[in-house]
């Protein structure tokens, strides 16, 4: 099925590949994959690279990532021949925040944690989204209660009304790892150490096999608040 044969009302039942085949040629250089280099994101890159070798990929480097994440970025770049657009926080905003609240302010309160995420992630994201008509994410419904109702294609009202495309919305954890194994996709070695969800180093920890996969992110907060602001509507 070609990308132009999938009507909008059928995208919800389309496969991840079909959704990307519809979206990537349609938006050209005005669409990009947002990647934190978790298992979902490398799966998306693997599928997208088979459709368009010049697909845009961007990463938000908060300055607090694991070394294993940086290592994976190079492996992905070399495997697929991609130019990864790396975005950094505004230096004046970051310096002001740390000067006022300390380097580890995120442990002090939900308000301070969200402030840190805003400076290090949300504001850089908005800079790059201002250059796009659509962005692709690795969000899945089973990841968190706040993501249970996401659609495969939706309007991102919090970011000016561009399209937000979630091709893996209905994928399970097992489907992801089957794809990784079957296609020998490079992945973050922290996954082998019990990290199902990987963000900034001080805000991420391994979890037990019977725990919620997102419980390793901001584990000192309740499940309902464990979002950084990238995927929360205003």
C-alpha cells in the first residue's frame, strides 16, 4: 500500500510502517522523529530509514543523559547514515535556574522538577517544532495512564496545531523487542540492566520485573505526574 492510498480515517488501523509511509513523503523536510533513543525511538528510526534514508531525527540533550545514551547515538548515526539534530537548553536560562534553585532542584518539589524539564527539554523542543508541520514520537498507550488514549495521528494543540504522529501507539512491549531482535536494531545497553524507560541519569533508575515500566522515571512522584511536559496538553 502506497503512502497516498491511506485515507485519514484509516490511519488509526494502519500499521506503523503504513503510517510512516503516509507521513514522511507528505511532509518532506517539515517532519522529524523526536528521539531520546529508547527502544521505541530506535524502532521508529529503523522503520523510517527503510522508507526515506534522509529522514530527520532530533534529540534533546539535557546535559544530564547517561553515557550509554550518547554511545547509542553514535551507533545509530553510523548504522543508518543519519544526521542527528542535537538541541541543547538555553545557556542563560539554564544558568539562571541552577543559580536560583541548585543543580538537583528536581528532587525538591514537583514544581521544581517541572521547571527543570521545561528549561532542559520543553523549550528546546518548541524551538525545533517551530520549524515543522508534523513530528513523530514513540508514545505507546501501555506506557502510562496519561498515554492510554493517544491516537496514531492527532493535532498537537500545545505546540501550535501541528500534527503529532504516534505510529507505535498500539504496540506492546513484546512487539518492540521482537522487532529489535528480528532486525538487529542497536539499542541502549541500559535496557539490559533493568531500565525499561530511560531519561536523564539522575531521574531514571532500574525497576523490578513486576513494576510499572514507567516507575523508574521520577520515582519519587505519583504515576499521574510522571511526565516531563513534552507530551502534556496546555
